[in-house]
C-alpha cells in the first residue's frame, strides 16, 4: 500500500485525478493486475490485523501522507472502497 500512498495518494494526487476512482484508474493503468490483487490481499491483512485499532494503525502507517476523512471516508470505508475499485 505504500506505493499507492507515496506515489498516487499524496499532496500531489491532483496530478492523477480529483476523485479516488480517477486516481486509482491511473494506478491500475500503471501497475500489472497482479499488483492490484496483491494490494487487495494486503488491505485484507491490514484490516484483520487491526480490527480493534484500525484508525490508529492507519494513522501510524499512512497518516502523514493521507487522511481518509479529508476524502469523505472512514478508515474502513476507504479501505473497502480501495478493494472494490481494485477488483474491477
């Protein structure tokens, strides 16, 4: 997930698009399908490992680069949306 946050969902994300689907379409175009599937597995693992502290774990790992709340998501709804878009 670090690649997505460091390269696509950062302070320059408007280079790739203005919405999460637009930005992820660029990521999907630039990365092979296996990378999409691996990220879905990584997201599932992250959620399962942090069931009781998902918000704080996300903040610790990715908060300096990205805040789901600023995009209108909770941490869980954001991760679920990532999985949905990546699986399309």
